[in-house]
């Protein structure tokens, strides 16, 4: 059950970090006319939705609690 606990701990860290760390995203748009390419690249930095972050944290807490309860009952 140690594996379940550590997976939960890693998921907890990722869930908390997802509130603050933006994820870079870039989009390229353009046209090709013969041998000429005209285009533009836009870059965005977005954080993960707070609902997704909260779900990750709750799932991690559940995994860690389940691992502790199974380990304690043996």
C-alpha cells in the first residue's frame, strides 16, 4: 500500500502546483501561396481550471487516506 500512498502524494503536489503554474500553449496560423508562407504565432499561458485542481487534490487525499487505513489494519 505504500505505492498507493506515494501516488497520492505526487498527485497532491501536482494538484496544488496546478493552481499556480501556468501551462504554455502556442498556436500557429498562416497561409501558403506558392513558395511564400505568411503566418503568425500566438503564445498563451493558462492555468488549469480550479475545478480540475480541486478534483486532483481530493482524489489524492482519498488515495492517501485509503493507503493509511489499509496499512493500519494489517
